[in-house]
C-alpha cells in the first residue's frame, strides 16, 4: 500500500472507530434502560433485550480495535486489528440481517408471508451495526492490497 | 542398542539441519489475525462476537424460522386436530390418552389440548419434541460448530480459556468437550478421551453431565422460557466453575499439561461441513427419537395409573421444602431421566396451566439440567468410567443437585422472589 492509501486508511478508520465507539456507548446506556429508537436508528433491543448489552460490548471493542490500528496502519499486525474489527461488525450485522430473513419467510396467518409482509420486514429502523456494515467493507480493499503486495514480493 | 535422551536430541538436530530450511519468516495477515484471537485483550472481545453470532443464528434458525415459523403451525393446527378427529377412542379413553391427548381438567370438565406440548401423547408430543423443535436446534448448533471447527477457531478458543480452566484443574482443551456437549452430551463425554489422567476425565465427565445442557434441551428451553435463558446459563456456568474448583481440590490425582495443535485459519469446505452435519444430526436423531417416544409412553402410563400423582404427593413436601418447586415437578424429573428435552416439554405443559411462578419455572429448568444425565449419557458414563469412578460421579451429582438446588432456593428467598 502506498503512502496515500495508508494516510487515507488511517483517517478513515479513525473516524469509523470513533463512530463505532459512540454507537457502542449509546447502546450500553440504552441497554440499562428501555433502549431507544431515533429515526431509522434502532437501539431498543426489541427483538431480544438480552442481546443489547453484548452488542454494545462488541461495538465498543470494534471502536477500540479500529482506533488502535491507526498508528502505523500499513504494518501487518496493525492492519489485522482493523480486519478483525470489520469481521466483528460483519458477524453482528450479518446476524441482524439473518434475523430479518428468518422472520420474513413465515406468514402470520398463512404458511408463507405475503410479498408486502416480506418486504416490510426489511424496512427501517436498523441497528447501528447495519449502518456500519457498508463502511466496514472498505477493509476488503486493504486486504486485497496486502495480498497483492505479498504476491509481487513487496512484503 | 537404544539411544539415550541426549543422543536422541543430537540425532533430531542433525536430521533437522539436513531437512529444514531456516530463514526469517514474515507474518501474513492470517498469522496476525490468529495472534489477535489468542491474546486475552483482543481475543475475549472476538470470542464474545463469535458466541453472539453463534447464539443469534441458533435462535433465529431454530426458533423463529423453523419451530415458530412452520413446525408449531404444522403440529398444533394440522397434525393434532387431525389426530383428535380420526384416532379411535376419544378424550377419556386410556389408549387415546397415551397415543394422542390426555387432556386436562378445567372446572371439573376434561378439556382437549390445543397444542402438542400439553397433549403429551406418543404421536403428538412424541413427534413434536424431536421433529418440531429439537431437530432444528441440533441442526443449527452442529452447523455453526462444524464451521468454527473447520475454520480453526475452536483450538484458539481453547488457548484463550486455558488460564480460567486451569483454576479448576482442567485446561483449555476442556472447551472442546464442553462445546460438543452443548450439542449432545454423548459426543461430549466421548471427546474427554484425549485427557491424560483419570482425574481430569472424571471431573470433565461429571461436570458435563451435570452442568452442560444439550442442544435439544436448549432448543426447548428457548422455545418455552426465552426470557430466562441468560439467567439459566449464568447459573449453570457458575455451577460448572464452582463445583469444578471444589472437585479439583478433593479428587486425588494429577492435572498435567496437554500439547494441543493450533492449526492455521482455513476456509471450510461445503463437503466437509455437509458430511459432519449429516453424521452428527442423524446419529443424534437415532438416539433421541426412541427415547422421546418411550418417555411419552412411560409418563403417560404413570399419569393413567395414578403413579405420578402418588409420587407428587410423596415427594412434594421434599421438593417444596428444599428446592421451592411444586410436587408436580416430579413428572418432568422422571421424564428427564429418559430425555431432558422431553422433561422441559412436560414442564412446558405445567407452565401453560399456570401452576408455577416465574422463579419456580427458573428453578425447575435449572434442576432439570443438573439433576441427572439422560439415559443415553448415563449408559455412556458406565462404559467410559470404572465402577468406582461411576459411583463417584453419581455421588458427586447427588451432592451437587442437593447443594446447588438448595442454594438457588435460598438466593430466591433472600431476594424475595421464591
């Protein structure tokens, strides 16, 4: 990875880490009470309140992983922290998506859901991890870059 | 002439010099990630995320999608009404009660059940428990387990929990039988074989058979008391570590180190996952289904002959006094000897009738988990342990149940919920 890419990675993941940390702390506070739904952002843990504090702990860890990866970002162990943070977001967001898929297939009164009911299952609000998911995918570019560098013998 | 230890090491060095190429090794991204997952500071949050994913998938796959989404409807709205309409005898007939629906009394009138948890016939609950609930729970569990196993995460989890498990005389590898037992106690007990000493095996088998609920039981518990699952697992984990610590102090023998291979992370193959899933799930069903059917039959017969009421009357004061649970809990406890999942199902029937408070439900579920291994695990314990160890396991089990069950009741009284 060249200097520009490294600099961009540092700034990008510092910002993403800070946002993840803020979301995580908000979820932790929310888990102590009833939770909250703010516009399209949902931190109510309505589906399963037992999961909310764990989600908060994971998100706070993600924030710390991203932030601690920023210094000397191109170094393999530092990059690994950002990769791990992204994987943790993929797990939590992936399960949130899976939960919607599982709930969208069976119908209330019929065996299978209607098309309207099916589509309505995917409507907002979404949990914070789902918002972070697309932004976390940037790490794939850096993984490819690292692989490329290894193949060409630059590392 | 045999070589001395020093001569062997010399020989090893000579061979390695000729065959191994030495040089600076640069860490790959995979190596760096592997390191992160075994260091406590970074590994614990990763383990929390993995277990979160594991549990979320389990609940949505087994609970939301299959059991609640399709199976409850299939069994309660189609299978049960169909059997109630075509099976000869009708409500009140002993054979009908055994096979389809025993019904229940409401204001002096015998009323037909409207769900398969309550019906408790061989053809209703006997089929609903293994095929409507347990199959999907076991399938979900073994799918994620196989993926974690093939990726190479499980040995890393073992390294991570090594320090904690050393405090109770076990080492990190104990996480593998524990995880396996969460699917079914039988492979869990079998997986204790690599443990080096009799002490470690005895401790591991005893702790598994008491404090680790199987996937079938977890599936039914999740269906009946989802809001209590966190508390139930916390109580079981405290029991596992607490009694493990005590056993380590009183059981004679050594707890030596074990060298474990930690493979690099790999992409799992669909073929391997599919094969493991098929082998484990089909074996599980072969063991589970006959016992569930037999359990339904025995519990049904005990109700019909009045044996269950007699036992509830005799054991009621003891159960109420020591554990704070009603005499009716005796029927799930008897069913639990055959299958724990079936026992929780029986408990579900009692809950539906509003016989117990929330704390009594919680205590009963924990008691069902710890009071005795199911018959299949019991038989395997006989095979895996010597007679002396087996009697030791059973004696420990009785003490653990009485002490821990009593303690839970005491905590409930102190908190004002019992």
